[in-house]
C-alpha cells in the first residue's frame, strides 16, 4: 500500500503542479488505509461509512460508528 500511495502521489504532483500548493502539509494520502472485501452479500454501508469519515478527527469518527 505504501508503494501504491507513493507512486500515485508522485505522478499526480507531476501531472498537476498546482495540487501541491492546494494541500495542507503537501501530503496527498492519509497515513492509514482500509482493506475489506465486499461481495453480493457484503456490506456496502461499512465501506461508505469509512469513506465519509476520511479527514475527520478520530473522536468524531468513533462517535459516528456507534
């Protein structure tokens, strides 16, 4: 995952030079990541909840999960 994030961020910064200026701290990706499987019987709500929680403080996310 670290390699994927590194390569994609580098490529995005190369293709969109103004992107680096728009991001706080010049970081494209957050530190963590989510890995899960979703199938016909999977729970899309869990994935959607994870995506919506990106950028929130952990205390805010914790309150929303329960």
